[in-house]
């Protein structure tokens, strides 16, 4: 963002910022109703509103919508070299939330890929390492599912043999 930022903000921006930060559904509703108008605002205001909307989607656990918007925020952040917004690393935070969204949607391979990239960026981030461990624990190899299916089959086969043995004796 430019360092010589204007102190004037549009009415739409002020109305959006007037909504309580924890009122996620209100933020989502406002943004979706006024999206075309928001896109025509000053790029800095539009980006900030898009970030807040995307975070509201994440907090409201609307992960499919969040994933669509997160890509847009990450791309804009990279294209316009916006690394920090209100003291937060937007790029890193969006990638972490994107990995968590994939984790919650049971798309473990995508979550693992993003988490490994995040560990290369910041190897000391405890949250990333913790989520990667949980993700790897949940991500079972194919043979585990086949072994479970085989175990169930053998259990039913044993029950059948016992049932036949009881009837014949």
C-alpha cells in the first residue's frame, strides 16, 4: 500500500467498517449485497474490504467460498506487494487459513502441500507445524483402508463359519 494514504474514505467503506468485526454474517451480507460497488472503490479500500470479507467467510466456516476469495486476496497481495494490513501478514495468514480450510473439507493432500510451503517460509511457526502433524495423522495411506476392509471381511467369514458349525453340531 502506498505510504501517502489519503485520510478520506468513501461512505461505503465507512459503513462497512462500522459493522462490528465479530458480526461475520453481517459483514458477509453487506459485502455480497454491495460487491459491484466495492469493486469500483479505491484499490486500497476495496482490497481491505475484500480481506475482511474473506476472513469473515473463514470465521463463519463457509470454507468453499473462502477458498475462492482467498486465492483472489493472495494474488492481489502478491501483485500489489501488499505484505501487511493492519499489522498482520496477509499473505501468510491467508495461506494458513486456506490450508486449514482444506483440512476441514477433508482435502488432506492440498492442505499438506500448502502447510509444507508455509514451513519453508517460517519453520518456527508452531501453528503450521501442529496443523501439519494433525493433517498427516488424518491422511491415511490407501493400504490402511484396504486392511480395514479385509479385517471386516475376515470377521464376517469367521462369523459365518461359527454359524455353520453351530448348525451342524
